[in-house]
C-alpha cells in the first residue's frame, strides 16, 4: 500500500513540476516578447530633443510663411503692373 502512495506522490510531484515548468516557460517567453517590443519602441519613437527641434523648425516656418490670400493679392498686383507695362509698350510702339 505504501508503494501506491509513494508512486502517486511522485506522479503528483512530477505533474506539478511539469505544470510549473510550462507556465514558467510561457511567462519567460512573454517577458522576452515584451522586452523586444520595448526595444523596438525605443528605436522607433521620436526623442524629446528631436521633437524640440521640429517644434523650433515649425516656428521658423510660421514666421516665414506667406498666407494664401496674401500671395494671391501680391500676384494680382504684379499682374496689374505687367498689364500697365504692356499697355505703355503698346502705346509707345503705336505712336512710333
């Protein structure tokens, strides 16, 4: 009878070790995957210094930027001046 209890105890211990080993392996694999994901995020994410540099460049663009409406107004002025020059040249050519 003792042999059956001993064998049963060993069987239970062996099964417990197998189950613990399975979950331990699964946990270690998940931790390794998480560490790899964190490393990927560190490599691909924008660093604070880069973000500040982009912010500075954006401010420079805002200072040097011409709005669309202002651009069209200036182009219309240039177009009017060219028309007047063309008219003057045509009048000068006709009168010659």
